[in-house]
C-alpha cells in the first residue's frame, strides 16, 4: 500500500497511502522529544494521554458509520495482548511496517484508505496521516473526521509536552 519503494529509514521519507495529488487529506504534526524513543514507544505514550471527548466521538462515529455499512472500529483500547509486528493490529489499524523509528498503520474500507505513520527520527515525533477517498460517503465522512483528527493529535501532543516538560 505504501507508495514509496525506497527504504523510508534510509531516506527518512514518510510513506503516504497514495501520491500527494490523490490525497483527500494529508496532515503532518510534529514535536520535539526529550530523549530518544522508538516510534512504538511514542505511540504508546501518546495513547496514554487522556482525551476526554475521544471515547464519545468514536461511539458517535461508529453509530453513524454503521448506518452506511462501515465497520465499527471502537476507538483506542491502549491494551494489547501480543507484541506489535508487521501484519498484526494496533486497535483497528493494520500494522504495515514497524521499525525502531517508524510505525506505519493503515485502515481501509469501501469508502476510504487511511495511513497513519508515527516517526521518531532525531528525537522528533511526527505523526503523518494521509487519506484517499473512494466515494461520496468518504468525502462526507472526512468533513467531520479531518478536523477531528487534527484536534485529537494536537491534544495528544500538548499532553505529551506537559508530561515531558518541554
């Protein structure tokens, strides 16, 4: 699914779900980290930040989306029973790639393809999300989810800055 055939670690190119001109949504958010950590550690730290409205937002999303034949995703559990590996899952995301400084996750259905990449090169956390839309419901869905995504990532990074004292 990744569009870049080069090694993202060597080139530090973050993969996207499709070429930029085909994306309906492309968002990149970054912050400095106080020490070196893996992409998975950064993901886990970020997921441990409480975001009060998030659970309710996922419930509303699942309720509305299910009316249009979209599978329910349930949100983030912050729990896992097995080690994270390529081909496995982190909550509703399929893990496409996992390396020390890059975690690539996707979710696809008939309405859209989503890719979220977490990278931690040079003590800098970057969350890159890209989306391709396939139909009218995908466009409608992204009208709400696009701004919501930005709000969630901003809240998470603000919480991480407070936690890290940066």
